[in-house]
């Protein structure tokens, strides 16, 4: 889960990275530019996860600015001037005006890190085909291709949607052209009937059970406080327990609005169990991973551990099971041993295996975990200058 450093406080609406790219900086309650000391070289331009962690640490250390909604920090773009803000950063200027009623050319912007992007998703092969499920393709933020690893870099979603959108779109079209399916029409009617009876069951529930919004709020609060920027084993265990309880409570929840027409509460209720399952998968995966890597930071295991954890978590939820099953596959063929990221001290646990041994097992291990054979083998590369011949 990626956090973005500058969500407008308290709404969480994103204030673009462009602000810091253009020279904006972060201030604490003492008007100190804490990022200069925290990351002397990159300062406010350090990676999203790094800046988010320093911001939260600053708030934890008591240098947050008090507000009725909890502490925040400041983003200062006043020195960029009104003309720059109203032209090059017009959206920020408008968001500040419309949502907190301030003019960022004159006033400081209240900010705090906000949840931003999901690096996980439907695990797919190179062609975008889901593991174990021929015919199911996933792309974009919903998919887990091999682009971001544990830390998407800013702007890379654009690449993901455009590049993989084209590649995977073509491979899905090729797949569809080569298969025919023979299904009884009753299958579709049965699926509609099952969905309708699920909705009817929600509408018919009586009693004094919790509302779906109460469950949502407890899920959100738990995700923010226990599965957020800083994680510990103890907090993650609490979170796992809370999500198990909330999943149970889902069966008791009662709707306040019984309308069969446009009913946002019913729409939300139909999504709630899926959201809770995803929350449980995220918390269980984070609890099991006793290391820190990219956006996943364990205060009790602060080092990246390439000896034990140079792998990707796969979560499956078997039919009828009450919990997901977690397994691990190698991340893919690698060219070099993972090095120092360039932030803080160079402290990490190095991989013990040789690159050759690691890579030799990738294909068979990923296949064992359900990867369908891609049209082109994993790890095949364009040779140097080959693209010149193609053009
Ligand atoms: C505020 C913000 C700023 C960002 N800025 C940048 C940036 O500057 N650069 C960058 O690279 N990335 C940025 N990102 C990330 C990037 O925008 C997203 O990762 C990207 O848009 C995801 O595209 P997508 O097509 O995969 O998914 P989406 O854009 O989320 O599209 C999914 C679509 O599926 C629809 N849908 C969902 N469920 C159903 C259903 N059951 N049936 C039918 N339709 C359904 C949704 O309505 C939606 O239209 C930003 C993200 C945010 C939130």
C-alpha cells in the first residue's frame, strides 16, 4: 500500500507532488524544514515512502500542528507566487480555495500523508493472464504485473496503464480470437438470481446489529492506525483480530434504508465483505513479512531482508474458507543483487543465494504457484540496439 506525502488535511484530497517538484517545502509546527536534516541530499524530493515516514515521525515526535481533526504539517508554496500557482499548479490553487478556503500564495497548506495506490492486485503473467485462471486478464492498478515491486514510483501508473494496457489488451484479444465457449444461458440467469437473492437477504435483515457504516469506519480506522505507514507485529495482530471480528459482524449488520431502488447503503453493503477480506489479506501479509521493503515498513524489523524475503506474497481465498492462504514466489529473474536504496544508512540483510541459483528457480517456482505459460518466456529481453533494426 503506497502513501502519498501530501494529502490535504483533513479531506485527504491529493496535493500534487508537482508542488515539491517546483520548490515547495514541508514545515513542522516550529516552521522548521525538517526534511533538510532528515534527508540532506534529496530533502522534499525523496521517494514517497521515505517522505511519508519522516512526516509521520515528525508528528509522532510532537511537532505536528494541532487541529480539530488531529495533527498535520504544513506545505509551503507561497514563494512560488500567485502567477505560478494559478497557471502551473492551478489545480492545487483551486483545491485549496474550494476545500479549505485558503489562498496558497498567501497561506500555508495543511497536509498529512494519505493512502494513495495499491501495489498489489490480481497476480498475472507477462501477458496479463491471472495465475491459475485462463481467460481472466487484469491490467492497471487492479493487476499485479511486474512493474512496481514494493514501491511504485511517481508517474509510473501512466506507463502501466498505457504500456501494459496495450500489451495486455492485444494478448486478451488474441486469446479471445482463439477460443470458443459453449455455455448454457441459464448460467447467466443463475448468476443474476444469486446476486438478487444476496441483495434481498440484506434488505430483509431485522434486528439491532451494527450499521455497515460503523463497520466501515472501524475498518478504516484500523487500517490507518495499525496497517499504515509504520507497522509492528503487535499492531498487525490486533488488526487481523479486528478484521476477523468485523467479518463476523458483517453477517449481523442491518441496513437502515430498505429501499430497493437507488440505495447507496445497500450498494455499500454488497461491497463491504470484499473490502474486509482485502483488509484481512493486507494485514495478514504484512504481519507475516518480518522485514521492511519499499512502502512496507515494520518498526520491529526495520531492515530489508533479501536472504529471507526476496519474494512476492500470493494470497488465495479457497471457497468456503474463513481466511486466506499465503504463499510466496520469487519476484522474477534479477540482473544484480538488490543494492542500497540511497536513503539513510546502508543496512540490510544480503541475499545468500547466488543470482544464478535464484534465477534458475524462478520459472519452475512461478509455474508451481499457478503462473500460466506466457507467449514469451519470462526474463527474455530485447537485445541491445535491436529496436533500431525493428524501426
Ligand atoms: C489523486 C491521484 C493522483 C494520481 N496521480 C498520478 C500521476 O500523476 N501519475 C501517475 O502515473 N499516476 C497517478 N495516480 C495513479 C493512477 O491515476 C491510477 O493508478 C490509474 O488511474 C489506475 O488506472 P486503472 O485504469 O488501472 O484504474 P481506474 O482508473 O481506477 O479505473 C477502473 C475503472 O473500473 C470501474 N469499475 C470498478 N468496478 C467496476 C465494476 N464492478 N464494473 C464495472 N466497472 C467497474 C471504475 O469505475 C473505474 O472507472 C494518481 C492517483 C490518484 C488517486
